[in-house]
């Protein structure tokens, strides 16, 4: 099943515990004001780091360069509901112009 990951960007560094597929992960989002970008780290349920500091880019699968059986079984990416092709800035993940989405591998072509 695909779904939008709920994020609250009130703070420039925050964590969300989310169910991606059938496994719970901890996602840490960090905003970098110098390059006006969000970075994501993914942790397993046990707190172990799986992926650290990946820049969130529009419609690019965040975890594509990484392999491992502990990673989410699907694609995590930032979609562009606004259609403006502008990378997600400070408020882009909560103002409705961008969305962090997860698509399970069973739904991929």
C-alpha cells in the first residue's frame, strides 16, 4: 500500500516513528538552512542506523542507492503535488506543495 508519511516541520530537526510496509522505522528529518534542503536518516526499530543524512530531492527514490534486508521494502520519495518542480524548502513538507510518500514494492511496476 502506498501512503503519505506525516511530517511536522515545526522544528528543523525532528523524528517520526512510521510504519513502512510491515515494519516500523524511525525517520529523522534535519533541515539545513545553508542549502535550503531537508536531510533524512533512517533507523530500525532497535534504534540502529540504516541510512544517514540523505538529501531529500524531488521524485528521487531516497533509498535507491542503498541495499540491505533491514531497509523498507518499497520506495520512499518526495512527490510534487503542487507541480512547481521546486525542491522542498523549509516549509515545503508541510505546506501541501510537497509530500513524503512510501510505495510498497508490491505496488511497483
